C-alpha cells in the first residue's frame, strides 16, 4: 500500500511539473521572454508610434504573445528612448498594438496596448 501511495504521489508531482513547463512555453512567458514595461515607457511607445506614423503590419493570422512573426514581416529597431532594457528587442505595429519581438526567434514577447 505504501509503495502504491509513493507511486501515486510521484506521478502527481511529475504531472504537475510537466503541466507547468508546458504552460510556460505556450504562454510565451519563458524567462528569456519576460520583460516589464513601466507605464511611462508604455506612454512613450504609444506616442512614438502616433508621432512617427508607423505603418501597421498586415498578416493573414492574428499575431499574439508567443506567436512567431512571419519571415516576410520586417522587424523594426526599438528606439533608444523606449528604455535601455528594450534595445535588444525589435518591434512591429499591428492591430493598433506595438508588439515586442525577440529577433533571434521572431517570437512576440509583449504587447503594448
């Protein structure tokens, strides 16, 4: 009976850990993809897009956090005034939102609304 209980607990713990890992990967919130954007920076980003008349990107599929941006979409360099912690990313403007993209994987890591 003790052996069966130990197996059941092990399966439960392992299954929970596997589920948590899957959730992290599919949500696009992996440690390398986490970024915090302060409210002031969000305002600067929105102002930049408005003042510079950034042309929106049009795609067949909706682009969301965790999605891979198609190869034919040009990624834009993040302006320095958005903050030094964002300069390693690129961005696209789509559906009235700025989306930060990890350039090596082309995955969307954050949406600025």
